[in-house]
C-alpha cells in the first residue's frame, strides 16, 4: 500500500469570480489521523507526478500546490479530504459502491464535527465563489439562528432529483433509499441527530454515482472523481441544498427532516 494517496489534476473548473486571500486550516483530524495541511512547491510534492494535491499518509500531511488559489485551491483540498475519508474508513480499491457511498457520507460529517475551523474555512471559500451571498460560513458557525429549509429536490448533473419523505410504513427498517428507477432520494420522516446529514449525504451520493454511470464494482478513481465533481457542482450550483446539508452537518442535534 502506497503511503501517498494519489495525485489530483482538476477535472472541473467553473468560471466564477475570483476568491479573496486564502487562509488554510493548519491540521485536519479524521479517523486515527491528524494531518497537517501545507502549501508546497511543485518540486517538493511527495507524489513524483507533481499534480495539484496529494495525501501523504507516512508523514501525515495533506500537500497542496503553492501556486493554487481561489476555487482551484478549495477543490484540491476537497479532493484530498475525499481520499483521506475513504482511507481512514478502510475503503480502498476492491470495495463496492455502497462502501464508497457510506465512507464519503460519514467522513464528511466527521470532518465537519471534528474540524470546525477548517469547516468554516471551506464553506467561506465556497461562498466567495457564488453568484450571490448564501452565507454558507454564517450558517455553519451558528451566526444565523433560523435553520435553512430542507430542499425538495437536488440539482445533480443538470437534472432535478426529488427528495421525498417516507413514513415508517413506507421506509420499513431503512433510514433512507435512493430509488434508481424513479431517480429519487427518499428519507425516513423520523430521522434525527447525526443520522440526518449522514443518510442525506449517503443517498444523494448514490444519485451522483448513478448519474455518472458507475457500477457496483468500479475503480476507486472513478468513485473519487464522481464524488469530487458531483458534490462540487452541488455546492456551487445548488446553494440552497448545500446550505441545508452543511447546516445539518454542523448542528446534527437540531436537525430533522420533518
């Protein structure tokens, strides 16, 4: 197993207004790892291909190229976060789609809960690149008292995917589903606490994988690419949906789907 988890060359670069000055979080705690986050010269990157980002497990370091700024820096950081989430959950090449889905969902919620400064930084940088101020950073730090409304649909690859609430009789023993035939995210009406963001992220990620044509057993890089591109598009192109999801990740004890 390599101690450096892949390299990243951005596949998705939306044309949006430039970001202001960057301030990187210094450490990320995820799973058993405490990773420093460092900007490094291309010649000093651990991965010899010298792409935009890599996760150096041996030295417990997330490395981002020093010439990155604005949205490219945020995207490179998000890529590293996805890779670290999967690795810290033991999800690697050979795992099935369900494992990559749940690994992403639980990893993102854990990141938000254990790294509040980095979480605010991430959402602030995203918010700077929206056509209008959606107050991502203010919602995740609790500066806005009223919770954002749960979205009725999610924009996934230009297609509106409905979000439907299920009764206990409809849900059975499940907390949520993604209906592949209807292309519909379904959430149990009794969801509460951390189950709200975890199950919502989980089922929406199934929808992303479906939209990208992934198989039950696919290559790890295809799962990572779909999650990177798909979720980054949601964050930037469906701000109402991301604002609710980010808020539930920040305050799961207040979250519900009622």
